[in-house]
C-alpha cells in the first residue's frame, strides 16, 4: 500500500515573516499520521520555515534548483544548499518553469539526476496543455515527458521519485480534471514506469495529481487507485490545506 503524499506548492508567495506565521498557525492541526506532508516554499523561506517545522513531521520542500553543485550561476540555488538546509523534496519541471523559464525535458532530467545524487527526492511534474488534450496527444506527450525525465535514473532510486501529473489547463483555473480523467493518466504513467523499469517499481512509485485541488474535491481524487496524493497550489496558502491533508475526516 503506497503512503499518500500531499505537498503544498506555495509558488512565489509568502514573505519569510508571513511564511512563519502561516506555518505556526497550521502545523499543529495537520494530522500527519498516515500521510506524508510537504511544504514547498520559496528559496528565501526555506531556512525560517525549516526552523518553524522543527519537531513536526511536515517535510520541507523547494520549488526549483539548478543542476550544478556550485559556481558562477547568478541567481540560482544548488542542491547542496538545499540539502544543507534540511530540504527533503524538490519540485522539478513544474509547468510554470517549463513555460516561463524554458525548461525542457533535458533540463528536467539533469535536475532530477542531480537532486537524486544529493539525496533529495524530486517531485517531477508532467502534464498537457488544453490544446494538447483537445488534439488527443496527452498520452504521447506524457510518455515523452516521463521517459526523458527518468533517463539514467537507476531502478533503486526511481521508485522513490514522486511524479506529479498536473494538466496545465487545471492549474490555478478552478477547473479540476475529473477523478476519472486524472486517474486514467496517472495509471498510464504507472504503465510507462513498468515498461521503463518493472512492475514492482511501478507499484511502488507515488503519483500525485495537481490542478485546482481543494478541500471539496480532495477526497474523491485521492481515493482513486492510481492517485497517491496531490500537489496543491492556491489552496496550500490557506487553512484549507489542513482539510485537504486530512481529507478522510
Ligand atoms: P493550483 O496549482 O492548485 O493552484 O491549481 C497546482 C500547482 O501548480 O502545483
């Protein structure tokens, strides 16, 4: 049985002060008993949020990193820095990074490999645009994204990676994929992993759904056989996030 993993993706929100106030108000009312919970925060919030999360089971996540260890890469943050700041997870290849910062599958793969080499767990995002869905190329595109992202990732590491299926048309739009639509693609992703590795790896790997997850739709989405939790944007900035994590109650 795969343990659910629910991650908040704060995106470019929350000053360090706001972040600590929010974390302090929510950390003790989130029930982390049978679910992994992650706060993926802006780089500048990593250290103060890490301090605020001390003594809780909520894990610290980053939203991006560069694929080099250190050096002349102005403005970037390295996996070494993340690791040294107790970061456990790092989102790689979010559709906003692909769209606004021109990250392609090759970059996503480089970042994923580098993250793994530092013992960070990548949350690799994949997903189609509305046009791609309408043109019927969703599965072809996802197949490419997954295959290229996992290139050279060894089997023993692959099963620990998190995949987030986020249809771009559902992100921040209030339009959620139906639970059936989301489960179908997550199931297809699991099949790709089985082909790339084996059935055991595919059964182990955790696949999240992301795109307008909220307290109302979380239970239905997370009860689907292939959906192992969610990557939550907008609703992770509110107290509503507690109800998403504790969706069973
Ligand atoms: P949303 O964002 O929940 O605001 O749609 C999800 C994401 O981009 O990870």
